C-alpha cells in the first residue's frame, strides 16, 4: 500500500491520463494508427510519472499486473495499458 501522499499524486496523474485518453478513444476504431501515435506518448508520460511517484520497485510490480488474454476487457487496469 502506498502512503496517502503518493496515492493522491497517483490518482491525480491517472485521472489526467484517462481524461486525455478519452479525447482520442474514438480514433481507435476510425484511425488505429492515429490512435497509437497519440496514445503511446500519453502512456509513456503516464508511466514515467507513475515510476517517479511509486519508485522503481513498486512500479515494476505494477507492470506485472498488465492484463492479457481474455482478462483484458474486464480488467480496469487495461485502460492504462491499451
């Protein structure tokens, strides 16, 4: 569990990312390449901020939670990875 200060920073960072992602989500169906060209830098920035907030060890644990296979659609973490 992260300390309250880190939780607040992380929550704010993730909320900002999700807001930005919402603005490009429609491109996923109409222009997949355009979506990826915008999503990848957003995700890279998110992960850099998260790593700074969480620390390297905790961030590595987070990355191990990346959903895969049939688990993707029902997993809320999928919004941060895809």
